[in-house]
C-alpha cells in the first residue's frame, strides 16, 4: 500500500501522505520461540524491505549469516514466493512448502538460484506437526501444523492453499495464520476455535470491490477470498466464535479498512478486530 500503479481512493490517500492511510508492505510474518532464531511465514516480493525494517532479522557478528533459519510457504502465488529470490546469496536455510509448490519450483527456471547446497526443501505434510529446523536439522522450538483451506479454483498450476497452526514445542497452538480463504466451513471453524491469536484473510471489504476499480469481471470470491462485510462475510461468520486476538491481514489496496477514520475501519475495530500494520509484534 499504495499499489505502484494505482490511484484508487485508498491509494490516493497514501500517495498524498494524508495521514489517514499508513503505507504497508505485503503479508508476511516472522516467528520465533526464543527471539533469536526466526522463521519466515511466506516470502513476499518486498521481503528485502521487510528485513531491512526489522533489526531482529539483520545479520550480526559473522561476516555472512542470518537469524532466519527457514521459510514456510502457504501457497504458490507470487505474493507468497517472490521474495525467495532475495534470499539467493548462497545462504543456507530450509524451505518448507506443500508438495505441489515444491514441484513448481523444480519446473520453473526462475528458481534455479535456490540450489540444494543452500536451500534444503522439506515438504509440508497436512495435519501433521512439523518441528521447524535450520538447514542442518537443528530444531528451534517452533512447531507448525499445516491444514487445507478453501481457495481459488485453478487450472494447470499448483493448487495448494494452506493455513498454519503455530506453537512452541508440544504446547497447544498459540496462533493461526490464514492469509487466503474463500470460505469458512464448519471444519475450519472448529479447528480455529479457542485460538489465542488469529491472522485471517482481510483482502476485500465487499464482494464487488474490484469491479468498482475497473475490473468488471473480478469479484472477491472469484479471486479466492471471503469478503469482510455482508451476512456471509468473515465479520459475521467469526462474530460468535471463541477467539482471542483477531487480526485482518493480506489487505488489498482497495479495502477501505485501511483508511484510519473510515466507517468500515470503525466497524471492524468495534467488532474486536485489528488491522495489520508493518512492524506489529505479538508475544504469546
């Protein structure tokens, strides 16, 4: 935010530095069990900018090195994988991803710099705890469990769309990360019930949001996202759920909840949700 080629109402406020919209990079998390060893959840194209802005992810002491031990991918969209090309400087780390995403890397020459000598690829098995480790197999105390999430219908390309439950060691999950979600079936609602911290898809406020900005054939659902508003939107669906902190993430540049003093932002916050910003930290 703002999108580089967009002058929609929300982006305009950001370009003009109105103070009503904060500029943002794309959706990504860094998690750690000890504050020293870190794991990235998705690698957006602006990953280098995110690393520069977060001192805990800087190299230190050694001439070459990083506190980033691994990267975990929840899908194959460019917004989730493009930043891997920023991590190509012969630095060893482990890459976790669903099987079909790893196959995509093997078939795409653009990812040839991610050579096995530097990047050890580990498939994510659904509904099974995975203890995150570095390139050499040293565990860090962070445990994830990937699960399937309804997403965009695709043809002829990797189709994985997963969410993550994240904990330390063998404790109960402390947070859930669901950056792209087309619907909330009962199975997903039960899975996330009682979670202390939920990061959830906040891409679009309304079903027809993209149609209002010169994309007549696009809707939130056709792009694999559940809108926030409406009787069947995420705000209504999660209203009675037993959840701790709730944070909208992966917010499209057209979404009016990005405007600090908008009616949509006020409704979201009055409903107990936060709107994600760069640099937010949560200790669980």
